[in-house]
C-alpha cells in the first residue's frame, strides 16, 4: 500500500472494487508514465481527505491487463470511480485536484 492508496491486481479487483459496498476510485497507471507519477500525490491527498467515505486503489496496467481492458482503459492515467460495482464516471490524464473532487462528490 502506498499511504492511503492500496495497490491491487486483477486477482483483487472483484473483491476490492466490484463487490465493495464503499465507492472506490481506481487509478490505472504505469511506472514509466510521467503524468501518472504527477497525479499520484493528488490521489494520495484525496485518499486522506475522503478516508472512510471512498476507497482508493491503484493498478499497474503493465502487470494487469484484465480489468483495464474490461473497462476500456486506453490512455493512462485513467481514474474510474465505481459505486455498487459499476463505473460512475472517469477521467483520463493529469487533471487538477478540483476536477477529481467534483468527480468524487457524485458518490458521497
């Protein structure tokens, strides 16, 4: 786990995201991706701010192809917000923090 953001794999995805009663933001990323590294501290801050309300997980798309292909991840970083096992909304790229806050407010 990187701080408040849990690192998951395809094997964990169903239990951590789809079967989770708490809304979950999934950060699809890769180690070589500069925008992914740039947005990571913002996601970490939000994970602290929304602790207990929203779960935050990240998945390396190079090590896990199942979930990213299932949900149409073509560019990274892609952040998909799930509620009740279904995608609610998503953003692609390094977006400002207030954009992510607006995304999260849809489910709380």
